[in-house]
C-alpha cells in the first residue's frame, strides 16, 4: 500500500527521538540475532570479497562506522576524527557543481535546469514522499530493520505507512576544512518524525570509478564498516535525469560493502545483485519529481516517489492558507 509523507528541513542539531529500549527475553533475543546478522555480513565480506590496498583504490575511500549506534551523531564523529567542522547552509546542495558529472557520454547541459538546481541547492526544497513495499520485499526489509537498522539507527526503511504518516525531516550538512573553507563531504540526513529514527545518514560526493567513462555520484552509508553506492549519470532525451547503480562487476557502478582490512587495506565485496535506480523528471504541470526503485536479484523491494517543492513556493502556499483561516467567517 502506498504511503505519503511531508519532508521538512529542521535546523542543525535538532535532537533525534531516542530509540525505544526495553529489557526482557525478547530484547535480548533481538539484540543477539542482530549481532549475529551483522557478524555474518562482515564475515561474508571478508571471506568472499577482495582485499584492496587503499592507495590503489582511492575511489573506495570512506568513513567506516563502528559496531553499535550510528544515528544522527555520525557527522559529528566524522568531523572530530577528520578535524573538520560542520555547517548547514540554507542553500546547500548534494553536489556543489552539477557539471562535475560531465564526461564523454554525459552532457550535464542536456538535463533540465530545474533538476540541476535541485542537486546544487537541495536544502532549498521541501519533499513530499510516497513509499510502497512489495509483498515479498516486506520480509527482507523487516529482517533488516528489526534486527540491524534499529540497533545502529541507520537505514530504517519504512515498512508500514503509519511510520511516515507524520512526515520525514531532511537536512543537508556540509563538512568543511576550517583553514581553507573547502567542503570535504556533504551529508544528507533524513529521519522519521514519528520516532526520530534515521532512514538515511548518507555522505554524497562525485568520484571517478575505474570502469565508468563518466564521473559517478557516490553515496556512503556508515554502518558496521560502510555501504557505498556508485551511481552512473544518464541524460534522457526529454531532459530528465537518471542515476543507475546496475554495474556489471568490480570497478563499475554498483553496491559495495566495505570493512576494515588493516592499516593499509580494505575488505570489499561488490554485490552485483543489489541495484538502485533514480529517475528525476519534471511532470507536465512543471513539478519536479523522482522515482526511486531498490531491487535485489531482479525483485523489486521498495519503491519511493518524491515530489520536490521549492521552499519559496511552500512559504507562499502557507501564507495563503493562513490568510484564509484568519479571515472572519460568516455566521
């Protein structure tokens, strides 16, 4: 069943609602199962992945989360360890310059300007969100969220429409060098308003991937290690924009799970069966929208649909509604 939520933009440092905690046998069993699943995933990466020297694959570079809570404090921890500072400008973007994605087969200027503006100034937009989870995908998401995501407060995908009924918060965060002012990383934090649980605490950048002819959008999700998604850009004939992670092998776009392999190495597993696809477009009424699909082994797990509204328009709409409600009503 599809669900809808409104996304607003809280100020930096808005506290998240604490995760539910409790005692008893059920809580112990849930934590034990979650620990075993996390340990199994890490073991799978170490055993079936490849050992990569950090100096030979800078495109894989990322912040590795530690076992336990990730949550809203991940950006502060990254800043502290990397000697960076945090700010959240009202016009911050996920990509500072959309043209950085340009390459032999991708021309940024073929993408509609409304789409480019969103990526360069995402903080200036409010989003309305609909989600739909496929029937077979519900078990997969329930297993992930119930036993892993809630323990680390990261990737808490909404399974029930009630979870997003109160909306979703959104904040674009910049981590910058205090000496040079250079932006070293950009975070996009999104949380469920109903619980404060983190859906996405991601880090966005543009990188060169060895097997792709164009630069890719790189999204990193710190967890027990890191989950890196590399998305290749696509300019469609109608001016819409696509991001596709369906690479065919290591060194291409795709989903990469990374854990620490020592001072000079990472252990990396490329999961070619897990894909994400974004289609960003302007509808016939001039509204900016995104279709986002996550699939595993060809099976659609979850679909999300976003409607992006400039905050200026939201302010005008709220002012109009306010004037209507404040006007005297006839008896």
